[in-house]
């Protein structure tokens, strides 16, 4: 998963001339608590999950994705940390939290929106926001199941947005 995110991110980051940007997956970042000097972007997205025990898979259109980012202007280095919140299988009693798998088109849309935020926050550019919708694959049925959602269990999920 990291390679897919990094490849797409480097395509977008190459437009930020003069600075070198890196992206890292980080399950320790907390929504609404970026480190001092860091900015945040949060978005819900569509993703697939697969249980490592029973191999059942399921889609979710409410996967919370959190980005924290900063630019060290003097070193010309920027860092982005990203966390996709996990879900667990509702059928397995000993299920573990499974990482989301995002469509490449959705990774690209998430990163495009992130780049808008980076340009506004780190480069003080005024940019119109794009309004691209995320892609859904398959059918998403039933309500959001808070007891299987890592973001809900940690108090970070707001199923209404």
C-alpha cells in the first residue's frame, strides 16, 4: 500500500518546485492534533477491506483519511504523514483491525485535494478548490457500524459527514 501512495504522491509533489516532499504512512497521527508547525487535512473516502481470518471483503464509503503536513522552508523539505483508519470484520469474533485498500483513482483525488491544501498553507497560494467526487466500486449496503470502525472506537469518526 505504501508504494502505491508514494508513487502517486511523487507525481503530485513534483509540481512543488524547489522543495523535496516525502510521504509516510503513520498509524500514530491523531485527528485534530497535528504537531506544532504542522497542518491537517481530513477527508472521508471509499475503500475496500479484507479480513485476514475469513477472507471476507467489504466496502466502506466512510473511511476516514487524515493527513498531517509541514514544510521546512530553510531546508526545502516537506513531509506528509497519512493515516487511513481501519475496520474489522463483523463476522469474526477475534477479528483484527484491517487496513483499507483504496482505488488508485481515489488516492489520486485525495492527493490532489491535499496538494491544494499544501499550496494554500505552505506556499500561501490562493487557489480555487476542485470538486472531484471519489469513485465507488460495488454496492455499499447497510449502516455505518461504529463497533467495527477504528475511528469510531477512538472517538474520531463522525458518521454524519
